[in-house]
C-alpha cells in the first residue's frame, strides 16, 4: 500500500529543521545535473522537492533514500534550496511510520545494534577498545590533553583498525597526551540521523555528551569526517561546545611544529580524495594536502574533480549500510578517476571512503590495481 505523507506533516517537519527554503525551488534542474546518481543511473532530486512542496511524496519509495547527502546540489542551487534538509525530513516521516523499501531494511538492523551496543556492527560494546591492545593507548582521565575518538569503523572493522593503530603510533611518537573512552564511547549518530531516526541520534548524542562531561573532556580528535561534522555542528544543539579537530588538521600542526618529521622516502604517485563531510560540508581542503606535500618522494596528482567539486564515494546519508547494486556504485567511478591520472595510491581521510574504495578496488579490470590508504597510514610509514 502506498503511503503518501500529508502536506502539512511534510511542511511542518521541514520547517522544524530549518528547511523552508525548499519552497523557493523553481525547478531549474541544476540539482539533477550535478547529482552523482545521474552518472550511474537516473534520479531526480528536483522531482522529490516538487512532490514535497505539494505533499505528494510516497515515503516508501526508493528515491527518498538514494541521496548520499554529499552536499553537491545545495552548493550549486541558485535559489538557496537545501535539498538535504527536505530529504532527511521525508525520511523522518518514513521512520515514524515504520515504512521502508527493501533496500533500506538493513538500517532497521543497524538501528537495533546502535541502540543496544552503540555501534552498527552488532558487536558488544565491551570490545570497543580491543583495537588498542598492545598499543601505547591509555583510558582518558580528567586532565588528559586530548580525547582521541576513533569512531565505530576504526574500533571494529578489521581494515580500519589499522588506521586507528597508525594514529595511535603517530600521537605517541609526537608525545601527545591523549586517551580513549573505550566502552564508554558510542557512535556519533551522524549517519543514523541522516536516515531520519532523530530519536536514536539524540540517544547516542546524549550518551557521548555525558561521557565527555563526566570525564572532563575539552578537546576531541577524530578520524571520521562524520564524527567531526556532528560533534562540531550538531552537538551544540544540546548546549555543549567542545574543541573538535580532524586528524588531517592535527597532523599538519604536528608537522609544522616539528613534533613529527618524515625520515624516509615514499616514492609513489598519489592522489587525494576529498571526503564530502570533510571538504564540502566543513571546508577542510588544505590541511590534508599540506600534509601530503611534506611527504618526501611522493608525487601528488589531483583528479579532475577535487576540492569543492570532489566526487562522492557513495557512503553518506546512511548509504554505507545499504547494498548498492554493482554498476551504481560511485566509488567505482571515483577509483577509475584515480587510476586514470596514474596514481599508485589513493589517499583519503574517511572510513566510509576507504571502505567503499577498497570494495571497488577488487573489481578493477584489465589488471589495474591501486592501494587505498588513510592519510595517517602514509604518515606513519614515513616517520
């Protein structure tokens, strides 16, 4: 049965989220032109906005769940329409009705895991600090300079645990006074909020905020741009403010201050991918490039779509938890762009990007290959 959300319900929800700008849309179609979905299949954000305007959106339809919240269309819109807010508001209605297309079914499972264990992998909370065993990592206590918040993927995913370990080694070598929360750390909640589950986001945010305050946390270092975004821009909604630093920014400071320095060559041709939530959403473009330019022997080459125009990996907006059919994966196109500029290593600074690019690297054709590295892994190797 098709459930069509009433116009008043859509309008009220979007107003609550500051999204009244969607009513200014004059259907020029620029959002469709720049949307990465239209590089792999057909999709119309313009249609969703039009339907939302008149309360005609069927909330169980696949289309409202396609948006990766990459931020490309809002920055190009000549009328200042925030398509992301409109789309997330529709997802909130769907969540309230409990109506999802089959492709979104995994989010329901993820939601249960996030509520029970504070992570999307359904792994017990008590194992959240297992990645740090045997590493120079302590539990954060009041008076510690920096809380390192690795996030869910770096805490549990076998591939991404290597990034957490590289980060810990770098911080230790630089003499940084840092600690982790371990089992007291919960998912930041950014992605589940973008799927429309506002109540679960608030639950996770309040758990983290309580842990931060109880431990006396003032400065938080993160590896994930999604953690960075929500801590910096969304947690202040709860009347708290912490100093938030992304690892790419911190690495630049450590190198500029002489606390870490390369001692060996990295004689490879590399290219850097701007994660959507680090670049477009938060304007951090220079820090990672400044770091990579200090790596001796490395030849940094830009892909055609970079900085503000970077091409999305496809993992935002909760899509990291949904199955995307082969042939519709943004990461396949992005990886091809990296290979086409002759890069031997694709460097990025986001666990979602690394996950998607690693999957795509397994299907490269014609004997092509490329390494996928987090920026911390490159720096650990040269210091």
